[in-house]
């Protein structure tokens, strides 16, 4: 549908067309004030996606004067209308807080909205909850058991980021759970996650761990030299091979004996 056809539908009161026109003006044409006009039309008719998009405009001050309290009001309307993006946005923003604007950190609201999003099928919400339990400075405080539980839920919904997070948690734990670290880093790496590829590369530069899928155990073989090349080929005993030249700085450095 071209812009003329979209505008004709929007002018006839089609809320989806109004929102889509706002997105077109915002993203492709970058006429932000025009975008806000169309978001407002659709938002007034109770269209959750437009309420959310208008909230983003108020939050950033793009196309309209910044007003984060109004942004939160609009996020809330969209979230109550069932929009997962808005539910997750509220969880995120309540985990950060904006004290100068009367918006404080609120663990109860974080949990409430994240659970709403998760119950609507959001892997991002489960991963977000895991992250909130992973570090002391986050809203719930550090609880790695709960972080693991949430990341496993996210992973079950297909989250590559959760696979990476699980792999890194198992890798960095004391004691290390290396077999599990390799499983989840390998899963994420196989789906193109460059951070996971980098971490596997580091592990295999430091030494080669062979994983036995039958016994779920690992063995370690020390290695002392690697070719000094700009591209490191990582051959992972769990499966595939790949070349990664950009995801990890200085991955080519030799292991010091």
C-alpha cells in the first residue's frame, strides 16, 4: 500500500492505517510531528499500538514536547489493552525509575508487568526477569537460582539471549558448571550469537574441553600454541564450525604457558 492509499484509509478513520501512517512518517520519512498527529488519532480511539507509539514519542521528545509522565500513562493504557511491548516497557521503566518525574523504582510493578508479558508468551519478559535477579544492583537483588529459573523459561520459548546468559552464568559460577555452560553457549553460537561464539572461542583458545553427550561430562586437554592469524576457526566438539573475525577482540592471541 502506498502512502496515498494509506492516508486515504487513515482519513476515513481506520485506526490501523492511522498508526501505520504514523510509523511511516516516523521511521521512513522522519517527519516526527506529522507522525505524532496520526498516533494521536489512533490512540484516542483506544488502539494499543498507537498508544504505545505515542508514549515513545512523549518519552523521547521526538515530534512533541518530552513528558515522561504522559508516556507512562500511555504505556499503561496500551499495556492494559494487552500489548506485550507496552507491558515489557513498563517493567523496564519501573526497574530504572525516573525520580525527577515522580516515577520511582518499584519491584512490585516490575514483577506485575513482566509476568503479564510472560503470560502472553514473551520470551523477552522471562529473560528480563532473569537479568533482574542476576545482579545485586538490579531491582530484585541477586538471586542466581531465580535468575536461572527465569532464563530457563526464556530459553524454552526460544530466546538466544537466554541461552547465552545461562552459558555465562554456568561458566562463571563457583564451582564452574562447564558441561552446562558449553551446552548453552553452543546453542546460542549455532544461532549466530557473536558473543557466544566469542566466549566459546576463548574457552577453546585456553584449552579444549571435549563433551560426552552420553555421560554429560567434560574432559580437559591442555593446548599450548595456536596459529597467529586474524581469523580463528573454532571447531566445537558439540557440533558445528565457524569463522568469526569480528566478534571478539584479540581472540587470536596465543595462550601463555
